[in-house]
C-alpha cells in the first residue's frame, strides 16, 4: 500500500510515517502543495494523509488534484481546529473516508490507515 503524508512539520510527518510504515506501507512525505502535486502526478497512492493546516500551499488544492487524478485514492484530512466538526469536510473533499484530529495518537492514525488501505 502506498501512502502520501502531506504535512509541513517534519517531526510530525516523520512520526506518522514511522507508525504507518510499521504496517508495511510505502510512505512518502510531501511538505508543500507543489511537492504533493508532483508526487501525485507520478504515483497513485491508496491513502493521502492531508494536514488541513498546510502552511506552504493549499491543502484543498492537493485534495482536489488527488480526487481528480486518482478518484479511488482515499483522503484522511487531519486538523487541529474544530472548524470541520460538522462533517462539511466530506462536501469539500470528495475522497474523504474519515477525518482526524491532529491530537490523534500516531498508532491510532496508523491503524486507521491500515483499515482504509485494506478496503482500497
């Protein structure tokens, strides 16, 4: 299973990558919108873990491109705010399979990725 993590903070992205890779996933980290788009132009991941607080670029542009280019790719938006607690992220990001709080433990995030990856 291929997983793309789009997160600008290297430490957090690496922590997530370490936990997700324990389930045998091939993990790539993109720190910016251009990095993520470049990866998505060449690779079709089963899962994209997408920080909605992306500092360099737009998380929604990454989600739109992933949804257009790879309609079967599942997207897991991760947010530190409660802005999307009403579920509206499912309307904005069509490939969303679940949404997670940034405070979710890395082990739980990895288990969720494994679950959705198996159904991809």
